[in-house]
C-alpha cells in the first residue's frame, strides 16, 4: 500500500506542475488588435528574412520583400540584454500561434515564449506605426 501511495505521489507532482505551467494568461489589452489588423493563422517560415524587437512582448518579422507580421507572445521576454538573438521553433515550415515558440538567447530563466497571435501588417509604414504605438503604451 505504501508503494502505491509513493508511486501516486511521484506521478501526481509532474501533473500538478504542468497544469500550473499551462494555465492560460490574459495578454495586456494593448495587444488586442483584432479590430485594426488582420489576424493570420500561420506564416510560411522559409520566407522570413529579418526580425525586430518592438517591446518586451512583441516582435515584427519581415518576410519576402515587403510582408511584415506582428508577433505577440504569451508573456514578456525581458530581453534588455546586449547581444540577444532569437530562433523560431516551427513545424512543417510554418509558424502557428498557440503552438510554435520563439527562443531567445542570453535571457535569465526560460528562454522560450509561445506565440499568442500573429497579425499581418500592411507594409513598412504600418509596421513603424504599430511599433511606436506599442512602445509608448
């Protein structure tokens, strides 16, 4: 009987920890841009050419020649460190919100951040406007 209790405790601990880690979090209201921008369900990854940090919870990816995407992460990434870099985990050559992650190098703590939302931007000018607005708020 003691063995069954001990085994149950060992199995329950990871389940409890994982359930806490996967509890949905509400992202700040400033990132809810559904009324202004087109939300997309994926980006084709081979076309990504560069990225730029917007603030601690979002980045802009540039794809092809003139396609820009705002990536909103599920939690802040606290990247105010010199020389940080990012990587993207993706499956089947696509980035999908809610499934794929951004990996950030040179950060304290866990360096991965799930993608909460992806918005398609209408060119370089709108990317600049969104970046300024999110940095100000």
